[in-house]
C-alpha cells in the first residue's frame, strides 16, 4: 500500500496469474507523478496476463490520470496481456473519449546504431541533393533574368546598382591596395632571399608579375570581396527575410531576384576587374620596394616587368574575375534569401556565404588552371 498526496494504489495478484490494481483518491498532474513510476515498474515486472484496474474510488481525474491509464494499457499490450478498467468516473471516461486513447499510436522504436548511421548518411545525401537542386535553380533564374535586364536596361534599378557598386568598389580600395602591397612585398622578399644564392634575384620581378597577374591578384581580390561584400549581401537580405520584408515585396508583386539580387550581381561584376587591377598595381609597388632594397635599379625592374607581363597573363587573370564576381554576389544573395528565423539565423547565413564563397572560388580557380594548361595559356 502506498499513500502520497491523496493518491493510493494497491496491487493484488491471484494464483491464476491475474492482477487487480486498485486506485484511490485524485489522479491529477501532481499526484499522478508520485505513482507513475512505481505502478508502471510493478506491471512491467509482474507481467500479469489479465489486469483489472479498479477505479471506482477515484474522486478526480485530469489529463495526467488519463495518460497514466493509457500507459497501463500500453504496457499490457507490449506483454500481450489484457486490461479492463472498472468503475471509472463519468468525467474520466469522457476525458478518455475526448483524447481518443484507443487510437493513440505508439512511438516508433529507437533505431540501432547501424540503422541510425545508415539513416544519417541517407538524410545528408538527400539534403545535399536538395541543396544542389536549389542552387542550380537559382543560378538558372538569375541568368535568365540577367539576360532580360541587359536586353531591357530600363527594368534594372540603376540607382541602387550604383550605390552598391560604390560600397563594393571604391570603399574597398584601401584594403585592396594594402593587401596587394603586402602580397607583392612578401612574395618578392621570400623569392629574392632564395634566388640570391644563385645570383638570379633580378628574375624575382618576372616571378611576382606572373603570379600576381595569373593567380594571386584575382584570387586575393575575390576572397576579399567574399569576406567583405558577400557577407554584407547575406546579412542585408537575411535581415530583410527575418523582418518579412521580402514576403512584403512578393505580396506587392515585386520579384526579389529582379529587385534585390540583380543590382548586386551587376555591381560586383563591374567593380571586381578594377579592384583586381588596383591590387596588382600595388603588388608591383611592393615588389619594387623589395627590389630597391636588394640594390636592383628601378629601370631594370621596370624593364623586367615589361618583359614578363604579357597580355595573355593579364587578360587571363581578368577573365577569372568575372566568374569569381558572379560567385561572390550570387552565393551571398542566395544564402541571404535562404535565411531562416531565429536569433542566430542572420549570423548563420553570413557564415555560410563566406565559407561557401571561398570554397567555390578556389574550386573554380582550379578549373581555370586545368583549362589554361590544356589550352596552353
């Protein structure tokens, strides 16, 4: 016998393997918790084939009491036993009918470690496929609407495009020039220190020019724009998504891609080649500073630049920038439009934009390296 807070139960098994569970008192939220574990534990261990729950002495019953009775029913069903509830007050019977405990579905069994591992792989694979489908769909939509906008320039919001271009381009000249100067200086210093052993420090200019024009100039500029502009695009569009401003645009009949995405993509495509040239210029200045420290005359340094800097290298690097710019702006806008709700949603979208942008830029740069090698450029 157990009596706690106006609730009591008594279990009486007989010799035929049957059991009687007598409940007395109130079956409410507070009192039911005190007998839940002991009674369910008792039923699981005794495993009587037929259980009679006598509830004629129950004076009150709420949803918690109904859940307890349904738990008794579920335990008996697991053990392939029978259960009968007698003397239940009318209000409790109505409550059980209201909840429909006869139609409750048991939770699915917990998968094992192997099943859970395989299911996790499948869910991740399905999520990756859905993500690729969304990205391909977004790319196609942007391309079609970009062609339409270029065919009909009046449909594009040029004022907003110029404002975005100013933030993306001229406002980034300082950091772009500083990075280019440092990259050129470091490349020249490290190369000259190694090549001076062979008396070939004069060829450092050739090395720095080729590296800046073909690889590091476009790559560093694209990574800088990813960190600076793609994150800004994702944060701006993500904030609009959280504040339901994008839904308001759709309600007003305005296309978010036409209204928000295209101006950003066109602005980035216009400024990224100029930023790349600015980065390369300051890289050459940094290289020239190191060459002057190694007592290389300025005239000889400029002559080596004219000899090493071919139009193929220069325009081969600039061609990359258009693809890099499309990736930077497109990924930033896509992650912003995919922002979910929550206090960390905008931050998560910004992080995804930067990480995905950098990975995509490096991957595309590798593709260009293979293509240029095949074409002999």
